C-alpha cells in the first residue's frame, strides 16, 4: 500500500456471505499446495456451483483452484492482472463472472495503477477486462457484490465507489459521505435489509471507524456507528443478520463487537484477554458461522518486538456474548493470516497466508480446514 508497501499484510478483502457449521473440537490445517504455495494470498471468492476457489495474491494476480475440497489443483489465470496485487475478489454466480480489485506499483514510472477488473469464462478461458473509469487511478482494497441488484461496490483509498450493472458497460460513481476522505479497507453487504457497511482506515487524528448506508442502490446517505477504535483501522467486517450484530477486525486492537449497529450502536472489545495472552492483535480477516454461532478471526501480531508468535485462525463461540477465543486447529498458528473464505455447505474454511511480519516467510499459499460437524 511509503504507505503502499506497508499495507500488504493488513488487507482483507472481500469475505463471503456466511452460514455453516462448527463445534468446539479441533482438527488440523492442510496446505493445498500447488504453484500458489510460495505466494502471499490476500483475498478469496468461491463458486459453490462448480466447486471452484479463486485466490488473489499480493503480486501475482489471480489463481483458480479446481476441486479445492477434495483434490485441489491451482492454475494461474494470467491476463492483465497477472502482475497486480489482488486485495479483493467477488463472484457473480448468475453470469459466471469474477471481479478483482487491487493495484500495482510501476517502479519505472514511479506511479501506482489500480482499479477493478472483470473476468469472463473464468473456468474455461479466462479473459480479463479493465472496468476503467475513475477507479483506474485508485487503490482498491475491498469489493462487495449485490447479486440481487447486480451492483458492485468498491472500497478504495478515496472512499467508496459503486458500479450499476458491472457486467455490461461499467460506470463508476463515488458514494460520498463521511468516508470519502478515508481509505476503505472492508465492506459487508446485508442483502436482506440492503444495508452496506464499510470500515475506514486510520488517519492522522483518529480512525475512520465503521459506517453504514441504508440506501446503497439509491441516493447514498452514510451514518457513523461511532465508537472509539483507538486510532486503528478497520480491516475486516462480518455481520450476524439473525441477531443484528456487527463485528469489526482492527489493525491493532483485535476484534470489536457492535450490537444494534443501526438503531443504537454500542461497540465493545472482544480481544483484550486474547491479546494479553499473546494472541494476534491485528484481525485482518473475519468469518461468521451462523449455524454454529461462531466467529472466526485470522490475523497476526502487529507492532513492536514480538517474543511470542501466535497467529493463525481463532474461533469464538457465541460471539454475541462471549469474548473467549480458542485456536481453530493446528498447522498454521505460526503463520500470519491475510484472508479467509468460509464454505458453509461443506463446513470448510480456507485461509490465505500472507507476508510475515516477524518470520522470514514471504507467503505460504492457501490452507484448508474442515470444521467438525455440529453437535446434535
């Protein structure tokens, strides 16, 4: 992300709409291997109809994994995004389209090129098309796709932008509001209520915090959920629509919980004990399991001299009430996590291992974890 390089381990980008299974038992994480295993993975999108997982890397474009549940096979999707850092992915199941957002630095020209790209025929013969517009000069950190209304939202270094009918002739327009001056690192869309949530990065003098928009497909009006984020940025969001609870992963104070985020927002910390015990304070990826009522967090320890490296993916059961975190399983606790994807129908979690802040590791690809079945 001076600033450009410093953000590479802190971005999340686009988690899936979640529902699924989980229990208090643990199992092991396994490396999906392949050509991606030496790269940092910053974003995911999953095609459930064809069992295909798409992964965005820190500097090697987008890769596709066929049969990730059983016999993962990774393929470089090449094209115009091949040298980009892809920090956000979104998938349109109705039209079989993949959207990728990110940027790259042109060292020779001393400039940064960003934007959102669209991929047609992603499983057969991928063809990448730059959606153009104003986003071509912006850093893109997050994407959220509203499948019912065919609208693509992008979080950038200059606020939030929207494209109506992005599968046709995309036209990007700024959504204004109080976040327009902030880098927006995370987005979460509630399709039932048609509410868009956005998390802002920290700026001089404070944090952008979390905002929401009740009319994202119309004339957008943004409202702040307030709350004190202690000057840290919001890198990840997850939403429990049943209980109306919003979770925010921050860049230095762990996970925070907000009840009644639109009516009477009230933020509380969920990570104080975890951080004190040596767990990660940078929560850059979140996934909510609605069937198991569990929140998963992926992150790393940010800032200062780290004596105890205890990163990986952590699980909090009954997160609307509890602040107790437990490791989700063995195998990746020594790695810094930069992205996660939850496949609820199969009870699978995928984690992207990013560039380490404390260990001599550039990246370790994608790891897979099978959640134990729910206890009846």
